[in-house]
């Protein structure tokens, strides 16, 4: 048989397995990187949705399978290269055994070699699958996309009544039935439900609705200091006043508060609010609107609106907006004074005295007591009550108002954990690199080699393979002798072995038998032959009984002893 050249001797299958293992290892990184942050219904494409964990499982299983294939191919080459370089039969056994037994590789000790290393790495690398299962997880996030949506909202509150004048004092002193229901919904925290279209999740946008233009000015007032014993000092107040029968589109909000204690100036705020239509920032979620607070500065007014001049006196007269100021004033109007009676006693009416004190309990009764600014809360309450009134008076005939906004939806996305990826990649690449030394020297082999028992037997010149070409590859060898029958058992070779010794007469040992001893027949036979200086050279006239020999041969000369 002619041996092949360099390229024809390349172990294509083994090297392809290593290349495939490296490719699949890199593929795991590509899968995680490409799926990171992608919606679970759109990866890898909108038409085909596959979980990254499934793809990672396939890739890791492929890596493990290809490394096993590479180990098989590489160990075969290493065995033949070792035999070409020469070694003991122990080496012959170890190179084969380490590639087939993990335990043998682990317990190899001082005989540890590249085959044992490759076997151990092939075993360890199987944990890459569980590691990569933690590398890709799913999580829910909010994403915002442009979205046009519409809301039905009454734009004209001037046709409705919020309160009534029932005395000649020219002050609204009670609420209309409809606005009382609006106030009840606000106090109980009822959601603001509207008729809406175009929003399928949570949408944010700016809509035009009845509201108030706000202009605020801030100032200070002289520090109260230490009052005399038994004296009182005013340190806080909230006042909500309606413009009255003449200024029917006006509400004034005035506040006084003590943000830094009695040794520092008091703070004042005065806000003038004019009724009109303003731009509100809203959040719409499944038909429910949440109103964002408008800033106390900046012009967000689309137009001012002016209710007609109102009447008050003997009788009952309606007020378009006075009920709003009346309701908010009843909730917030407050007065706080401190009485110096060796320690400071808080005397307050209204909610400011208890709801806006922001100093610790330990500061009670001292000059270090402080109160927060209530202005923003008061203004926000007026704005929300007005908005709720517009919603209350909306009906099926109210036209829809379209707005450009954004839709925020919760989606499930894949999240990559690159720490787990790094660990698995290191493991797979190290295991792959551990295979390359097994292929070293393959160019010295002139033909394809295997660890087939037939090929190994032929290489050891076993008698039963005589007639086959020992230089041929296993497939050629099998074509030559593959049809021979074989059996493992006791080989019958006429029952005797001939021995001959030159210094003795040929008849002196004729018919000699194995000495009677408790030793095994083969040891007794060998010792008997050696003690007589015999040489195991076949002789046609000097024969000794031969012990049963186990082996593989033609079934016609093989038997198996009965037990």
C-alpha cells in the first residue's frame, strides 16, 4: 500500500470537530450579544421567536459532542504516534485507557499525559450548559414609543355651576350638587375615568383642558424672634379667596410659613390664578387619567376665559367657579400662632398646623420648629378639581381631542449576564485547546489509522491476521481478512508444545509432563522446563503437555471449558 502525501493525511474529521467547537463557542457569545435587550417575541426575528436559552443549549451540546469526537480522533493519532516513537506496553495501554476512562485519567498520577488532560477537560466541559442557562434571563421593562391618542373632555365649564350665593355677603357659601359629587370623588381618591382611543398601554401626552393660569411671587417677612412671655406670634397661614361677583375668573392663594425657625425670616407666597384653558400633562392608562402637577411658573395658557358677572344678595344665585375656591378654602385655609408660655405652644386652626410641620418631635416647643410651603399643594388641588369637573360634564356627544404623545408599555426582554458567558467561554476554549496536542505529529502517519482491534492485532502480527496487509488501513485490511471467523476461548494446538535442548538426549524428556504441584499448571510447566535447561524450540520428537491457552482464533480450534 502506498502512503499518502501531507494533505491526504490531514485528520479532517478531528480538526473539523475542533473548528466546529470553537465556532459554536463563539456562537454562544453572538447569541447573548444579539439577544440582549431584545423583546422576547421579536428575537431572532419577528417571524420566528426562539428563546436564547434553547439556542445556547444546542450550541453547548454541539461543543461537547464535537470535543468528544475530537478526543476520539486525537487519542487514536496520539496512540499511533507514541508507538512510532517507541514505548513500553504500559505506555501502549495507558494511551488507550486514558482516552476511554475518566477514572483512569484522574488516577494517572505520575503517568499523567496529554491524553489524560484531554479526557478530563472533555468531562469537565459538560458544565458549560448549566452555566450558560444562567447567562440569559428575561425581565420586564417599560419602553416608550410615539403614539397619537385621543380623549373626550369638556372644554367649556362656563355653562355649569360649582357653588351658590345664599346670603347678601357676596361670598359663595355652599356647593352645587354636581360639584359636590366632583369633590367627593377627589376626597375619596376615585380614579379619573375618561373616554379614550388609540392608547393600548400607558400613554403620556399634553392635552388642552379647563384650568388656571398661575402667577406666583415669593417674599419674606421679618423673623418673629422671641416674643414676650404670654405673647403670641403668627408664623403661618393659608388663604384661598375667590375674586367675587366682579372678578369671577380669579382665585388668590396666599401662604405664610416658617421654613427655618423663629430666628429667621418667614417666607411668603402669593399666587394669582386666572381661569382659562391650559395645557395639562396627563398619563392615560386603560381609560384612567393621572394629572401631572403644573409648575408654579411658566405660561401654559391657551386662552383665558371670563365667566359673566355674578349676582349675590337676597336669594340664591349661582357661581360658575366660586364653588372651587370655596371647597379648597374649606380644606386648606389655616392660621398658626405660637404662644410663649415658658415653652412655645402651637395654636392652629386648619390643616396647616399639623400637616405641614416638618421639624422633628424633639423640636416641639422650641424656636427650632419649622413648617413647609403648602402653596404647590393648594394650587394643584384647584387645578385637579377643575379638571375633574370638566371630566364630570363630559358625555357621549363631547368631541374627541387628539394629541401627540408617547405610549409606554411593559415588555419582556432578554437580559445577558456576561459573567456567566465569560466563565463558560473560558471553559469551552480551554477544553478545545487541550485537544490540539493530541493531533501533533499526524503528518508522520502515512495512512488513516484507528484503534480497531483488527488493526491493532495486525500491527502486533497476530497469527489470525496473517495474510492481511499490515501496512494497509483498517478498511483495506477488513476487505482482505474481514470474513474470517473468530472466537474467544481455549485454543487447541494438538494439546502439546515441543521443546528441545541440545545437551540432552532426545529421548530423556520424551513424554515429560508437568510436575505435580499446587502451583498453576503454566507456572509449574515453565519452572520444570527451566530447571532442565530446556529451550522452547519446537521439536518433532520431544513434547511436553501444554496448559490451556485462551485467545482469539478460528472457531474450529477454539473451545470453552465447562464449569
